[in-house]
C-alpha cells in the first residue's frame, strides 16, 4: 500500500508518586495543557487530558510509529520537569513509575471523552485505586496487586 492508514485510540492513566494529592486546582489546567501539547508534539492527537489531585487520564489518537512507552516516558518526564521548574509544589514533583494503557474503538470515543471529562465528579464516589483496579479487571489485564500502586 502506498500510505499507512490507522485508527488507534488509547487512554493512559498515571499517578503522582505515592498517589500524593498535590496537583492543585490553581495550576491543574495548565499541567493538563502541557501534557496535551507534549502528546501533540509527538505527532499524536490529544483528545482530552483531565484528572484530579493525584492522577491524570489522557485520551490519545496514537500514531502507529509512536510507541506508547516512549510517549509516556516523554510526557511524564517533561511534565514533571514543568512542575518542578515552575516550583508548583513544595517538594520535588514526580510521577509514579508505570502507567495504564487501554485501547478503544472509534464508537467509544464519546463515552471515554465524557468519562475523562467528569473525573472530579467520578472520584467523589470511587478512589483512584479502585478505579485503576476496575480498569485492569474490565480489560482482563493480568496483575499482581502488590505492584499496582506504591504507597
């Protein structure tokens, strides 16, 4: 074929180290914007970035030449550098090692978008740990609970 055609949608989820609730509402939107720009700079498409005090969800149109692992490494390292360079937290900011990545079909874009958009409301009813475990179980991802989220 002369061209490459693709339709790859991925939601990634990653937490602040030790799940500390340090993402402040005063700069949360700017952080999400920085993360979205980093995704776009990697030649992928940011559909939505949102989260709460201790974690972030990214919904991405992934280019097939970009690996999820290299994208997440870049997004997490550069966004934590942004937080630290701008001294947005009292102590050094870090993302927890690892992330979750879940794929979706085109027909699911709207529902995933709405789910990520409503994170604050959602987390009034469910903790991040419970949310993350439910994703792993829903998508039948094998895991060892000892290594899911470090306290």
